[in-house]
């Protein structure tokens, strides 16, 4: 009996690096751009930290997070969760789109989900292409 070779999901399939950081407004424009590939449900979270050691209270730092779900329009049973990864030194800029891994093996995903990843990669490339 010949053992079947198992293909594992590669981070390169799930992660899409941006050529430059995106602020919140640009990131929202990217989400609008991706609506051609799927329904895009986006959640934007903003967290602030304040210090009470001085008066008036000073704002020290803040984090912005964008997470969401992409749902295939022609088959709503197919979806992929994602988030935008922020730059380490600039928490208010996003540097990467990341699909969240649900399974380790490629064979556990429907082919349409893997095609969605590919389509999103092409759309992100198109978004950054000079007009």
C-alpha cells in the first residue's frame, strides 16, 4: 500500500504582505475593494490606554485592530476569517492580511476556500498597483 502524501497549508497561502503600511482609512478602502471576491464582514476595534499619574489625564498609546470574515457569494457555506496585522513599531498601521488557519491539511478545506485565498491575493495586488 502506498501512503498518500499529505499537503499542509503553507503560511504563504494565508499571509499577504503589503508593500507599505496602511492607515485605518486606507485599510477600510482595501476592505471595500475586496467585496468583489466575497461578502466582507469587518470589525474595527480601537483600544486606548490612559495614565492617571498626571493631571489632566494623558493619552499614552492606542491600538487599532481589524478582523473579519469573508463569505463566498455563490456558496455562503464557505467562509474564511482574517485579520490585518499591524506593524510592530506603528500599531496604527497595517502591514499584512492574514487568513486564520482553521485546519492544517489542504485536503480539509473545500477547493472554493483555497480559490478564495488566491482571488483575495490577486485583489490585494490590484489594490496596490499604481493607477
